[in-house]
């Protein structure tokens, strides 16, 4: 069996980082870990080819070669997966789909004409799919019926299928699931509230595979909450600490974690000793009432500012996620998020309007209340809310655009980065010195040219850089990297503004049309 694995295109998002990736001659931030795990679970007597469409299109030779085409996608990739399914069907290919989007909205995949729906987690449903193929069944739908697999049986992903030179970082996964109950989150729907973890030996074998393939540099732990099972993650970190030292620290790790990380000094220390550099945290909002309403209670147990400051001063750079549009939110929420970011100094802050994701507690509540207005549309950081909020959607959208533009105003951004890195703790480990590659030197020179000479903020850039070199030299490499991120945000904030304003204009036209229709009926 010849299986062509295809990963659909992402639209422009906060995480695209196109301008930054161009600096270091990379095309994509992270690889499709789900698809290369699928390839590892399927029979190894099969032949595999993988095409990440974020790197390049599928060639005619690859379409011709395939006996079956397998897609995996998130909801944000909806437009391209639907397009590529049709490309495969037009060529007479059998199509199988899986991943978060097909699992959440299988009816849309059935409407698209796919042959096999491999839903839920593949360790359970992929063997069902293989058995159906062996029986000669032309189609099928395979579900886990609520069961969750033991991830200690998951094989090492097929990293060898990747065009590794195109990626900025590699991905590994230690756990699935999250113990919390945030109303808007689909992770607990897809993977459950009981975090399941791999064994330390298993995860180290994956890192060894990456190491043997020649990878050096960034590795993202894609766990939606890396510290969901603190006991097991500490067992991993104790062994990872030694593995990193034995291999002379070939990898720098980033991950996602809940804010209660700040309550565990041992866990913070272990992460730093393993060469973790940054952690994404879902702050969501500084409004305590909204946090309680959405059941994000873990962010209400201790003061947000103190928790973020503690993690920062320890040496872990915080990346914060914010959301606007919670029920009963008071006007000015966007500005309060800007002010919170300024107080904490957090440089990189993702920001989106609240969306009701399929089958979440929020989705079901809004559906019961008759407030869902777009059950089938695409969900992205630049789409209007798919439900009726408790204050005017126009007000929320304009606050969102205004706040995003403030957060990534060049002067405001550079000042915030500077303040943050003055207090960021120094790394705990020091890998052996290596001469930087030419691509890194070239990227550094481009940053110096654009931000230190070309831009109107050039004097600010040099002032801050010199002061960081004097006052906190251990973080200067990270500092310059985060300054470079503004290359992306300058472009992306215009995308946010243009796309939201276009949708608002269409929304106003539709609203005026409904008013006219009501007036005609009244007459």
C-alpha cells in the first residue's frame, strides 16, 4: 500500500511568522506531528510519502504514485483540506481523513465525499481502518466510542518523512489531556480531563531519533498542558536533564503550561535545568469575573501579576494568550488587556476574539440558548465571533483591532521587550560554544539593518540593545530574537485590521438588510 500523507495549508495567523522564518531560511514553524505519528502506527510494510502544503504543493507524480491519500487537519485548515480532498477525488484516489477537525465535524467530511473517517485518537482507530482495508471494505467510519488509548504504546513518529530543513523547530508530545474545565476549550473534549503521559524512556527515544537524524536546535513540547500530570512530568524532566547534559544540550525546549506552574518551584527548576526557554500560558483576560464565568479557575487561585513575574524572573520567558468577548464582559476589555501586557511586560501576546469550538461546553450552552450563528464557518484569529455575544459584536471587534495594533506598535513593542528582558532570569545551562552558522549571522545582520538603521525606531533599538548587553547579557540572544519577531507582527496587525474591518462592513450591510426587510413587512 502506498500512502500519501498530506497536511493542508494554514491561513495567515499569529503563528505564521513568515517574515521571521525568511530570515533564517525556513518555511514553517512546526511539522505535522500528527501525520508522522499516523505513519508510525500504520503497517510499516506500507510505503509513505508526506507533503506539507505549507512548504510546497503536491506534485502530479505524487498524486499518481498514491494508492490512498490521508489527510489530517485542524479547523483553521478547513478551506484547504476541503480543496485537497476534491483534488484527490478528481484523480480517482481513495481518501482517508482524521485529526481534530474531522473528529469535531465528521458530517462535513462525509459531505466532502471522503471514503474513510478515522476519528478520535489513532492508536485505537487506525488499526480498525487497516482491518477494514484488509477486508476490502470500500469505505468506513471508525471511532473510539469514548475510549482513550494508552499512549505508552505510541511508536516513535516517522521524523524521517519530514523535509526537516524547512522547519524552524521539531515537535514531540509527552502527554494528552488537561485536568481543567475551561468552558471554551476543545482539548478536554478531544483528549479528556485525565492527562495521559508517555514514559520517560519513550520520550527520550523520540529525542534520540531526532538527534540521530541530525536535528539540533528548537524542540516544541506540543502538550496542551505540559504540567497536567506533575508527578509524571517531573519523572521525565529528571531523566531529560541527564540526557541533555550527556548530549551537550542539543535541544532548546518550549512548551505550553497552565499558570499554576508558578506554584511549583521544583518543576520550574527542573524545566530550566533541561534547557526550557519559553512557556505559553493561557492568561485569557485580566478580568476575574470573566475567568470565573468561563471556569478558568486555575487563573484565579493566585494573583496573575505575581505568578507571571515569578516565572519570568526564574528564567522562563512567558508567551501569553488573550481572548476578548466573554459573556458579561464590560466595555474596555481590549484596553485592559493592553494595560495588563504593559504592566507585565510580556512581549509576545496572542490575541483573538472568543469562538465557540464544536462540542465544547461553551458550544453546547450557546446552542441551548439559541446564540450560535455560524456552526459551519471557518474559525480563525481574524474571523468575527460565531455566536451572539452579550455586548455588541461591533464594539468587541473594534476593541480587538485597536488593542492588537497597540500591542504591536513598533515603539510600544520594543519598549515592552526591553522592560521584560531586563528582569528575565538568566539560562541555567550553558551549551558548549559553537560558531554561529552563516544563515544565523545573515539573519542578525538583517535585523540590525531593518531595526537599527532603516526604521524610525532605530535609536530606541540601539539604546535598548546596549542596555541589555550591560545589565542582563545572558539573555541577549533571546532578546534579539524577540525583537526580530516584530517583523512578523508589523505585517500581521495590518492583516487583522483589514480582515476584521471587511467582515464588519459585511455585517453592517446584512444588518441594514434585515432592518429593511422588517420595515417592508411592517408596511
